[in-house]
């Protein structure tokens, strides 16, 4: 999974857990502070046998503390109903809090997504340096079982790896530092006309764009169609341990090839 997305999920999860803990820990405190609602008061009274009407008089008798007196005094206590406003948790307040929580969660998710989107990608994806793997494994894919030239795909770099021999390179437009390494080049698979992905055609041994019919040979040299130039290519290099690195941040454009360096088409076209 992408590192930035993973970070986003972790942040959301941490916020959710933190919020749940905060709410859970605050409830007993709030309950202790908050006056009882009428329903709670009524329930409490029913359980204790207390009066349940809204405003009631509780009458009790107490002896007058005078020596020899047989009189009693009547004591009264008024029990008043607690209104919803006084109870501290009205329906309006509940919905206000719910709406606030909802907006806070939405803002958190939105902020995390934006952070993940703009998080710098330093390697491993398009626009950066992509490790395409051991070059010997890639080169093993560049020849078919019947000896025909072929290509390899590096999806993370949106690149085709194609073979190029020394003589071909010497007579092409691509004999410049950084475009060829150990007999391979890396082409951007994007058609230079309007950007369609240009698929491989095994019968003609080249790349043929189905969108408007541009055609390129094995090295990505322009052959036909509305494309204004050859397929673009990436700078590449080889690590000490033999891995091919494709620098998808360095794109090299070349004009239409004046002549074909390699034969094309070698069979029927695919489009
Ligand atoms: S996009 Fe490839 S020919 Fe138009």
C-alpha cells in the first residue's frame, strides 16, 4: 500500500480511538455533574417510592424538642420538576453536539486525505526513480522463444524496456549518455499524440496506438500516424548490484526519426 495512504489510515484510526476514549472517559464525570432529567428523576423516585408528580409537597412530622411537650411540628418540603434546559442536555444541545462531531470527523478525514495526496513521494512511483529490478531478469524477457525481439513492462514507471544493440544505438538519435544501459532503453508507454497507452504489436514488432493510429518501431521511433515525434524515453542507470533504475522524472523527447534504425513492420499490423 502506498506509504502516504497508510499514514492517512493510521491518523484516522488514531483520531477515532482517541475520540472514543475521550468520550468514554468523560461520560461518568458528566453524568455526575449533570442534573437529572425529569425522566431520570421520575424513575429514581419510582425506585425509591418517592412522589412522581411535577411539583409535590412532602409532609413529615417531627417532635418539638421541648421538655415535656407532646406537640409535633409539620415540616414541608417542595419538590420541583427540573426543566430540560436546567438539566443540561436538551434535544437541541444533543443535535448540536452530534453535528459538531460529524463536521469534525469530516474535516479530519478531508485533511488527512489532502495530506496523503500532497505527501512527497521520494521514490518508487511515477515521477521518481523507480527500481525496475535485476537487469538480467529484464533482459531475459526481451527475446521470444522463437528468437524475435520483444519488450518488458515496468508498470510503476509506465515504461517499456526494449533491447538495443551497439550498431543500432550508434546510428540512432539515442546515442547520448543516460538513455542506454547494458543494451536496453526505457520508453514511456504514453503515445506522444494525445496520450493513449501504446500497446505492443507482436506481429509487426512495434508499438501501435489504437486511438488515432500512430505507429512506432521497436525503439519507439516514429513510423506513421499523427504523432509529432518518437515515443519519449526515460533516463536510466545501473546500480552496482545490477539493478536497473528508471528515472521517470527525466523524460527525453526526440523528433521524428529521419530514417528507421530497426526494421518495421516485420509482419501484419495490429490496428
Ligand atoms: S493518442 Fe495515439 S495516435 Fe492519437
